[in-house]
């Protein structure tokens, strides 16, 4: 939602479907393919994650790769907590995200 909203604000076009594809597309985000591969590899195995981390650092630099690690960690924690406690999607966010959730088949 935030990326879509910021894209509307700045006039940038983002392909949000890139997040559900194989990680080869950048979605219109700088280093997007490397970021997607990094996030996907986090859930794969240590070898894949190490390679993805090195790729990301080459593409964005050490400081930005540390920021990416922090974002990955907090999103992983927040999603796990929400899932574990059964937190429902707020009605306003459900209304605002219906088209995205349908396009990406996220409601299944």
C-alpha cells in the first residue's frame, strides 16, 4: 500500500506484481530484483541468503544493505506476531487494498 501510494504521489510507476514473481523483475524499484532475491533467500537457506546478501551489498552498498536487513527483520517479526495473534486486516485497509490483493491473489 505504501509503495503504491508513494508512486501515485511521485508519479513513479511500480509493478507490484513483481513481488510474487521469480525475483528477476525489479518492479520499478532501484535494486528491486536484488531486494526481492534477498528477501526470498532469507526463507530459503543459509547459502542462498549469503549469496543474495553479497549481491545486494554490491548493488546498493553496505549502509543500504544494513537498512534492508533491518526492514526484513521487522517485517518478518510483525507478520509473525500478527499471524500468531490472529490480527485481522483493518476494514479501511481492506477497502484500500482490494484491487492489489485480487491482482496478486493474496486473499487465498
